[in-house]
């Protein structure tokens, strides 16, 4: 929740997604998604943000 205002300033239309990505990056810093296709990475990121 603390990251949401900063994310809103950076990207108002995607603030929730951006704040979730930052929070998850802090929580799981060693996560590597480089082997996923673009579609799989987008789906995984969206599902992860929704779950958070």
C-alpha cells in the first residue's frame, strides 16, 4: 500500500500493477522470469499482481 502513491505519480493508469511489481520484487528478489515467453510472463505477472 505504501508504494501505490509513488506508482500513481509515475504511471497513473498502471499504478496498481506497478506497485505490485515493486512489492513482489522486494519480497522475491531472486525471481528470474527470463525463460518465459512474453505472453507467459505477462500472464504470470498479471496473476501475481491480482493475488497480491
